[in-house]
C-alpha cells in the first residue's frame, strides 16, 4: 500500500549480536528463523514471544480509516494474516521485529505496519505504543508505524 514518507533509523543493537551468535547454531539457511527466534526467546529478557499469529480484517481497516489514518481500503484483500517473528517490550514500547537475511536490501515497512495495526486493533492499544524493525546480524532498521499511516495535524 502507499504510505507516508518516513525516516527509518539504522543502528546496531543487541538483536544484531544475538543474531550473529544464533546463526552459528543453524545447520542450514532453512533453520535460521527458528534458531534466531529460539535463541532470542531464551537469551533476551525483552523478548516475550515468537511466531505470533496476526490477522487484520476489513473492519480493522475501516476503524483506523475512521480515525484519520491514511489507509486506502481499495489496496487490501482482507483478511491479512501473518506471523510476527519476534515480539519485545523495551523502553515502554512494544517492538515488532522481523528477521530478514540481507536486511540492508529489504524494506518491509508495509508488512510490519500491518502487523502493528493488527496487534493494536486486537489489544486496543494506541499505535503510538509500537515500534517496528527488521534486522540481520549486521543491520537493524527501525521506525514508528504511526508515522507510516497518520499525518500529524
């Protein structure tokens, strides 16, 4: 979907270090996701869950649109379903993380924003309580999903 122009912040953090360690345990590329998720769940106190199922319905979409969010209902076939790789709570924010090998070549902004909208809708939490990121062992890119779909007045 079309989204507002945002700035993603690139940085290095514990997720990169844990990912580098976890990748040593993966016997092949197919195992990377599961090994990284299990490793972070075991070794990172901010990680609450992995492989969290989400769904985003037409009603969710219409609700956010009624609140002034810039979401075009024509761009979606609902329900949208997926799984959040890693869910964390850090610095009073809910972090939605997605492991992407070669993260520097990816831009899963729409995917992660949908995940944040879906969780916000199910939990009745404000979207400003969420931060999204994609990462690998070398890169970590984060953004606020609110800035993707809501223009400050």
